[in-house]
């Protein structure tokens, strides 16, 4: 693993989900981050799509997070995920 990838992984490990988020959204974000850490630590080729799908689905329930959802979709589209 390249040093820059190790640094990104350490940054992901240090992230904390905002406590005031709706519980289902908080769980979806935490699950996504946990899976991202696993993918990084084991140098896997990809993350199972279910984690991203669940994150998008839960986020879409909350109009106040539409901007976040659109940015996530933009990243996925940009990176051809």
C-alpha cells in the first residue's frame, strides 16, 4: 500500500459521525466507513455495492441531506464506481 493510501486510511479511521444525525443515517454512514476501512486494510478491489446502496437509500429519506446525497452521487459517477 502506498504511503498516501495509508494516510487516507488513517484519516477514514479517525472520522466520527455527527451524533445529531437520524439514527438510521448514522448507522448507514458508520457501516459504510467500517467497510471502507476493511477494503483499505485488506487491499480489496472493491466494496460490496450494498453499503453504498443502503447509504444512498437512507440519505434520500431526509431532504435536508439532499446536497450530501447529490455530492456522493457525483463522486460515484465521476469515478465510474
